[in-house]
């Protein structure tokens, strides 16, 4: 009737279910068909994404399922848990519905969001017939979910014995493990499924999971006493430890319901004194969890009462720590030693007092323990009670004769501990017994200092002041309680002390309360401090004002408070000359920066310079603080100012790799051609750092209005020189595309020299491809070719590249040296070997001192190079050739002690008699003898001088103390910025070496 009245057949209820969902759930096939024929959406989804087919399967209505499928219901539809109708059928034992659906599926092994297949759901719910059906239709019996759980795991855990038997008979892997290493036996044992356990006992009974726990461990942990009994009867090991050394007995001792399990284990011979890796015995476990009855069982069966864990704690320590009075009574009755030291040398009474267990303290005191016996740090039980905050414990100990003025090794009394932990009642109790109120520890701190640092509601502080504590007491560093309250931001403490304590000047090395509150960001504390007549711009020993420290740390509220009270943003520190604006931008504190620049006294601070000439913009760019850069540029900061090294903000951005900051500066038309103190422009720095994309953009800006002169720095180096020297292929490509340096302008030490001397073969190859092979013949100011440079570096690949492009192997420089000679002096045997392989190498060439390559090898002691040269030596006359001082290679080899070379030269016909520059005839043997004697004489002289210097009577000997006269800890600059580090490194680290001492 409703349908005929044009009612909406797809109307939704609050959970987005249609009438078709309801009909399908009720299993009414006739109404289902009628709704579909009237236009109902057969695959409509509710808010859980369930379709009518899901609903029909859940109600096990075969007829409704058939109707829906006949009208094209989606058998693969998934709900929010990715479950299909087959999953629902398997979970709800809808066997007939599954039989209808399965023929329409491509696979019965589809998994839901948890990785579970229909077989998992059937096994979990114990539907044996459904399991049989799925297996017959090809279900994977060993399929695993996201935690690697199999169907057998689920059936075993739920105790479905028939399903377990069926799965095992059909070939399920009975020793399978999930991600935690649990076998089906673990699963059954953990849940107390005794029937399944008995069936699975043919497994390896002591198989451990990922934590080393056997099924017996798991059963004991969960208090499954029937399973424990069965496993023990079957032969499970009662002493097997897990990964942490805990045995099943440890688990039974700790378990909530493990009392009977523990008795089974003890009666089966389990070791009652076995210890875990951290030294805990089963008795320790009962002490932790307060298992009173089980502790008695263990003690009666030989449990060692005073056994210690790795911290030295006995079960009595543990029971005292956790406040188990009955267990303490049992242990003490059984003879536990109350004077045994545990962790940090503490006694059980320490632990009971520290953890505020008054009843336990009373019991332990009854043993006659000396209450003032200290632990390893000199703390008595009264110190512990004061720290724990239980006034009843404090009163018990005081009644037991505890010394309330006793000091620990740091000089602190119980009053210090009570104040530091804000225990007001303990504080009152101690003072009522006459505790010295002004007692100071080894740092000079009184209880008032500790209260000021920790007291949130000021009750302890107020009570101390009322009790007559010295309000002006200062510690050994000159800090008073006001300083501590300011550093920790306790406004109420400051308000109270402001009334009680007169203002006193701080010491020269002491920061004021204002500085401390500003540094730690306590704006409310600043408000309190500034109510008085304090100087808002007072400076500490480094010249920092409170405003500077608040800006450095980025505490916006403090900056606002200080500015509103007249703090000056123009102050500069004494070390770096930083203003608060510099300090704010160094760490990117943009909100503080805006406040500082909005101040009426800060109009020109946007371009203020520090002691090294750096502006806030430079520091912001160097640190990559884009927001701060934007704020400064909005305030029209000058982009082309330079520091003392001539570096601009753009230079620093390129050096530090701050892409967004560089982009912002270029948008403000920062100068690209402005040079630093060494003439290097932004183009040079982009090339030095290898920023190819930025280099391209910079070049496009430069060549929009081409410069009149070449782009060279103070030493004549172009960006191409720098790109090649640092091996930045991308930059070299960009520069060559823009035809920069194609004529090799500037310094005659060309880009090709730069590339090969630093072993950048790829850059050299780019140059040769772009400019042709003719450039291999170019020479620097000392007439050296690129081949000389490659030989100097000894880089074989670069040498091969240059030789392949026709480089002359016999080219000589201004000193008359060939590349071969250069390689010999540098002792690069690989380079020498490669150069000698060139058939036209002339070994007779001599430098301006008359030395051939062989002379140089012998003179410099380069044995391998000399051997290589002699192998290629075709002219025997060169063996006896003399240099400018009339020395032959043989004489030089003898002088440098090259025994093998001397033998080789003699075997090749070198004469052993020659006349030197003094006209003296000397053989090689004489030379060797002379050299040996000279060495001996030299050693004798060195030994004689050492004996003289080391004599204890020597007036020149330095006393040992002289080594310690310098400062052990040089003061570190807390505000050193990245710009400072870059500036210092740029001044010298990237220089291209070309002097005669190197190359």
C-alpha cells in the first residue's frame, strides 16, 4: 500500500539503512523482491557500509540471499571492516547462504582489514561445517592475518576442539607461530582450553615464543592451573627461563590467580631460588605484587629470604618499596635482615619512608634499626621520609630518635628535602622539633632557596619566612631565593619575597632575577619584579640585558613585558655587539622581531650592525629564517650593506645554501655584481658552492645589462675557475652555455688547470668538449701546462684525458721541468708510469739546475719512480749524466740511501767514480759510508741534547704545573651565529693554491 502511494522505497533511517536492509535482515524474501521491483537500490550501503546482502547473510536467510543475488547484488561488497558477505556468513554459521555465494566468487581467501579470511571467522566462532565447506572450496588452511595468526590459532584460543581436530587432520601447520611467536598450544594454554591443550600436546611442549615464554609460562601468567597441571604431567620443563631469565615459577609468583600454579611447580621440583637476569627470585616477585600466601609457600620450601637482585635489594626492600605490610611481617618473622643495604646503599626503612608507607615504617622500626644510619649518599631515613612527604613517617622517625639536623654528603638536612618537594606538613613538623632553619648545603643553598625554586603555591616559602629564615641568604654563587623564584617562574613566591626582602645589588658575575626570568621565559615573574625600582636595562657580565636574553630565547611575552616597561632595544652586548634585534633573528624568532621593530625607539635598528659589521638581515639569511627575512625586508632593510669582510646578505645566503632567502633578496634587486673584500661576487659564491640553478638565474640578471669588464675577483679568478676548482659540473655547464670564460679571461692559471689539479676529470672533459683540444697547451704565469697540474695531483684519469687531447708530454715550465719531473717530485708512481708509456717522452731533458727526471728521482728518494725511469732509459749515457753540481744519479742515490737503485745503476753500467762540483773524486761506496757516519753523528748529538733537556736539575725544565696555567675551559661564545662561522671560513679556506711551495 505504501509503495502504491509513491512512498520513497530508498528512504534512510538514522543509520542510513533502507527498507531493503530491514527486509533482508528479517529474511522476508517476498517483501525483498517487492522492494527491488519497486526501485529499491539492491547494493545500498548503511553507515557501516553494510549492504542488504550482508544483512540477509547475517540472518541466515537463504531465500532472501537468492532473491538479492538474482537481482545483481554485489557478492564482493565490503563493509568498513572490509568484510564481504562470505566473511559474515562464516562468522554467523550461515552455511546455506555460503553455498549460494561461493560459486559466484573468484576466491574464498579474500581477507578483511585485519587480514582474516572467512576461514579465520569460521574457526574463531567454532563452525565446524562451515570450516569443512570452505576447505572443500579451496580455502587456504594456513592463511595468516596481519598478526600472522592462523585459523588454528583462533580455534585453539577459543577452545573449539572439533575445529582444531578438523584443521589438523586437513594438514594445518600445528607448529605455526604468529608475530609474537605464539603457537596454537600457547594460545590454548593462555586461555585455559584444557581439552585443546591435551590434543596439541604432541607438539614440542617447551617451544618458546618471541619472548622466550613456553606454554607453561603463559598458563602460569594467566593462572590456568588445570593447564599447568596437564603440561607438568606431560613433561614440560618447570625451570626453563625466558629471554629475561624468568621461569614459570616467577610468573606464578606474580600472577593474580597463580597460587595453585605455584604449588604445582614447587611440588614438581621447580627451583625456588632461581634468579632472572636482573637478579630477581620468585620471592622478589611475590614482594612486588604483594602475594602474601605464595611468599609463605616459597619460604617454607627453602626460598632464600635475603637473596639480592642486581641492585642489591632483598625481598624485604621490595616489600617495603611497594608497601606490603603483611609480607614485611612474614619476611621479618622468617628472619629477614633489616640492616641489609640495597640500591644506593638504602635500607628497607629508607624505601618505606621514601614511598610514604607509614605502617611499614612502624613495622621496620620495631626491629630495633638505628634510624640515623645513612645510605651511600649520606641520607638517613628521615631524609627519605621528608622527601616522600608523609608526615606520619616523619613523626615516627623523630619519635624513634632520628637526628633532624643530620646532613647528607651534599650538606642537605631533611628540611632541604621537605622544602624541595613542597611537603608543607613535613616542613612544619621538622621546624617544630627545632631543625636549624638557615642551614646551608655545600652550594650554600638553604631550605628557602629550594622552596623558592619548587613551591608553586608559596605555602612552604611563606611558612619559612614567618619562621624567621634569613630572607637575604645567598648561595655560593651569589644567588638569593628571589633569583631561584625568578628562574623557575614562581610568581607567588616573588610577590611574597618582594615584601620580605630588601633589594640588594647582585655580584659582578651574578645575573639578576630579571635576567633569569627573561631567559627562562617567565613573563608573570617579570611583571612582579618590575613593580619595584629595578633597572630594566641592567647588564650581566657579558653585557646582555634582560630584553636581549628574552629575544635570544624567543620568549615573546617577556619581550612584550620588558618593552612595555621601557626596556631599550638599542642595547648591545659586550662580546659581539649584538642588539636584541640581532639576537631575535639569529634563531628565527619572528614574533619577537616584530615587537622589537614596532617599538618607537627602534626605527633604525633594522640596519644596525654588530662588531663585525653584520646586520640583522645578514644573520637572518645565514640562518635560513625566511619569515624573519620577510619581516626585515618589509621594514625596508638595506640589502646591499656589507660586513667587515665585504660580504652582503646575498653572499651569505649563497654560502649557506638558503634558497628561499636568496630568492627574497633577488626580488628586492640585491646587487649581483657587488664584490666582497677579495673581489668575489654572488656569481663566484654560487660557483664555489655548486648552486647551478641559482648561478643560471644570477647570470640571466647580469647579462640583462652586460658588464663592461670580465667577471674576475681580486686574484683574477672567474666563476668558471671556481666551479672547476670545486668540481661542480652543473655550474661549469651553465657557465659554458652562457659563454662565460670561453676566452679564459683573468688569471692565467686557467679553469682547466683548476679542474685537473683538484682531480675533477668530469669538469675538465666539459671544458675540452666545449672549447676544443687547443686549451691543453695553455700556460699559467710560471709556464706550466694543465698536464703539469695533472702530474702534480697524480690523477691518472686527468692525465689520460689531457694526453688523449694532444697534450705535450715534454712541455717544460719556467723552471725547465716537464710533467714527468713534476710527477717524480710528487712521488706519484702511477702518473710516472703513465707518462713513460708515451713513446715520445724525452728522458734527456733537464731542468734549470741540470737535473733529469732520473736525477730528481734519486735526489728525492723516489725509489719506485727511479726504477720505472730506468726501465725506459734507452741511452746508457744518461746513467752517468751530471747535473749542475756535477752529481750523477748514482751519487744522488747513494746520498739518499737508495740501496736498490745504486745496485741497479751499477748493474746497468753506471760509473762509481765521479768528480763533484768541488773537484773531489768520490765513489758511491764512499758516499754511502760518509752518509752512515753523518747519520750516526747526528743521532749522537740528538741524544746528548735530550739528556740535557730532561735533567731534573736543569733550570730550563718546565714544571708540570706550567701546562695547566692556561684556561682549561675557554669561554664559549653563546651567540656565535652561522654567519660568523661562514665569514671566518670564507676569509681563507677556499683559496686556489698556486704558489711555488705547493704547485
